[in-house]
């Protein structure tokens, strides 16, 4: 089940956790919605709490959408809630992806019941509708 994805995300981020997986899913959803390629020609602006584990969301976005610090096409702003806006360059379309707060507020409990990995796999197994608010 998506073993390559799981191994690569773990290798990139250093561990497999629910916030990184949530960021990966958000990045993928944004690209699919915009019908945009990853890595180039897009930029991501991420709002999230500035400390781990919620900030692990940013690494998931980097992995899922290919917007990275080195290319300068991702920025982060401290916030209580979590969301990402992905915009196609040169005045293109944009989409705001908002994870459901009731989902990520359960992550601490899921990690306590199992582990960061089991919580991440639970996120991977959920549908976009379960994870994210309807796209604006
Ligand atoms: Zn993490």
C-alpha cells in the first residue's frame, strides 16, 4: 500500500507522522485541483503553528507539491490553524486547502493510542472529503 510513498516521506522528513502525511495529501490535492505540475511554476503559502508537530505539515507540502525552500516557492506564516494556498505562477489559478480542525486536533490522541506511524497511515487511508473542508 503506497509503500514507496511511505518510505520516501519517512526518508525526507525523518519520521512518518500525521501532520507530514496531512501536508502531503494537501499538496497532492492542490495540484490535482489546479491541474498543475509539481515543483515548478507554482508556489505555496502555508499557515500553521510554528512548532512541531503541527509544523511537520510544511514538510509534507514540500514533498507532496514540490514547493521547496531552496527554490523559494514556499513560505510559511505562524497561525493557530492550518491551511495552504497554492497558486499557479503568472496570475494563474489558486486554491486554498483547509484541513478539518476536528481531524488534526485528534492527532495527539491517535499518536498516543498507537504511534506517529499508525496515525500517519490512518491519515493516508482517509478520503479528501474526510480530511479537508470543501474547496473554496
Ligand atoms: Zn514530523
